[in-house]
C-alpha cells in the first residue's frame, strides 16, 4: 500500500511517502518543512516528493495526517491539504495524534506511559496511554498548567516522556527525553490503522487542539 503522511503540528514538520503491508514497511522519501512555510511549501513539497520517487498522486492508496495537538495554523494547513487530496482522489484517511504516536514509539507492551508536550504559555499537552502490540489505548487527554501538574504528580506514576528539555527539567527525575517523530514514523502507525479499516471521514476531519484556539475563544459571543 502506497501512503502519504504529513505532520504540520509543530514548528518542524515533514511529509513522507511510504509503502508497506502487514509484514513490511519502506520509506520511499521524506521532506522536512519549517513552520511558517506550511501554506506555501506543503503542496509543492508533496509534488516534489512524488516526482523524486517516480510516483503520481493517483497511485497513492491512502493518507495519514497528524491531527494534533499543536499549532493552530499549522494543523489547519495540514488537515485542509490532506482532506482535499482525499476527497479529490477518493482515498482513505487515517489520523494520528502526536501524543499517541510518541506513546507507541517509546512505550513497551503492557506499559502505562504519560506523554507531556510543551503547549506554550506555561501549559502542557498531556496524554496518558496503555501501550500494547504497537497500539496505544488513551486513558486521559488534557491540557494542564505545567507547574500545577508537577506539584500534583502522583506516586507511583506511569513513565513520563517528552520531547522538550524544558519539560524534563520541570518534571525532574524519572522523566525521559525522547526524539521528536517525523512523518515516516507517523506513516508507520497510520498504515496499521488503514489496513485495519480505522479510517476517518475527510468531511468530518477536524484538528484535535485539546483546547480552543485564541481565534475561536475571541469569536465566542459575549453574554
């Protein structure tokens, strides 16, 4: 199955073209994207990736996209682009949370893990998962004030992991620093979802911000 995966959730994004089935997985090409350039570079980067690998967009059999949490603008660009491609090409779509992806990539079978990502403004995105067989069952998802979360950390607790050195310092001993994931890792998780029929209707696709964006908050009617 030939799939295209995109991640525009953070300031460093990427797009990857991969191929695989239930027994194999191959990265055919991957391109890095810088935040702030997604609206201008995402579609050209996909076209360049297809040209470099010798495939056409009509040959893509499925799409995978990170649906959050993360940058309001970045997520909107990525989701709108993938949604349009899915609707035009009539191909299936799988969504992957970055919290979920990091839990799968770093967790062991039967382990409970907590992924903490920097949300800015002294806040953090929090995802608690139980991992098994390259899947992650979500137990809790929230946005928290980092200092309040640190003060209330339970003991014993699940293994903590983050991609941010700042959060490692805040959480203290026991928090693990893991490498950020790129679109190829997202594609691998998404491929399993596509093969299992765990797809998302493009017409219903929306970003998982965990909280409302400022734009949405400011547009709410005042009573």
